[in-house]
C-alpha cells in the first residue's frame, strides 16, 4: 500500500471532536441547498439538527471504510453570530478561551470496496460522548425522501457499485482561510496516489470548491419542487480523474450532497 498524502495541518477526527463537529456541521451546512430544502424546522429544533450531525460523525469515525479528517483554527468567541444556523448556547460543547485551537472543518471519504486502506484510519482514542438519538423534529421527511431518491438513482446510473466521498464542511466564521481547499485537495491527492477517480454530488457552494481543485461536471440533477417550493433543488455530479497513468478500476463517489 502506497503511503497516503501527509495530513499536514489536518488531523484524524476522534471521539473528542464529536460535540464540536455537531456545531461545525450545523453552522456550515446551513448554507447548503439540501439543508434548506430538508431541514425546514431547524429554527424551531436546532438541537435536533445538531444531534443528527453528531450521530453521523460518530459513524464516520467508527466505521473502517471511512477516513475522517478535521481542520483546526483559533477559536473565535463570536463565531455563532457569523452563521445563519441556530446554535443553542447550551448545546453540549464547552467553548474554550479565545484563540485556542479548535476544529473548524471536516472532510470524510468512503474508501472503495477492497481498498487496502480500509481500517487503517480509525482514531477512537477516548470515549464517545453520550449524544441523544435523532428525533427528526427539524426534518421534512417527504422532502428528504425525494432528495434521497434522486441521489440513489444518480448513483445507479453513473456510479453503480463504486465508493463515496461523503462530507466537506467548514464553519462560516473560518471561511476564506483555505480550509475547504486544503481538505478537498487532500482527497484529490489520495485519489491520484491510489490511481482512483473521485466524484461527488454537490450543491452550488460545494460545486464551486470542487471545480477549483480540479473536478469536472458530469451532469446536473434535480429534485422536483412541491407547493411551498415549486422550483425544487438542483445540484451537480462532478468527477476528478486521477492523474497517474496506472489507473485502477475503482471510482470514488458521493451520494451525500455537500
């Protein structure tokens, strides 16, 4: 197995990061068209949103087919005022002093079936926090199911049987500092080292980032609207083609929209 790219300023996510990542994901994904489409009651039930992301992050850290990396920056005590998401003050995470390094971004990749890297990147140091089960109070289930249907069908059409890149998010208070590009470029470097094409489904903001690091558009996808939002949601399938000549047979793909 060829050595993976250096993590550099990134580090493997651990159970100690779960509570913080609930804040980061809620704050950052608030701007995704998927979030806006599905989480129609986020303002009424912000803790439900946070619990969802925390449960999800724990799965990413636990499961051997995933690589979850986090980006760090100096803590801004005013960060909650720099996102449109609702971040409850008493959300379970204790903020540190100003300037203390904290997690501000997350990148998650699902390795292809049979990858020799499976099980090599789990960082389960320390106990997992006690996170309440997700109660779906913030979610429009009908819209969520419609969105998932389009993702599943796109996967069957373009990426049947292949692997996934799952997540990339940065807290808005730390945007325009290069964290998103650093995370995305690490995944591209891994794809090139492993001779693996890498794809992703992304809404507008994510698509711009992926184009910036070398992805190309495959196709646009659309979720039909409803009475409240007749326009529905449009997002994109993009792919990075591995640059090494000795390409393998795998492609990395995400059916989770960023």
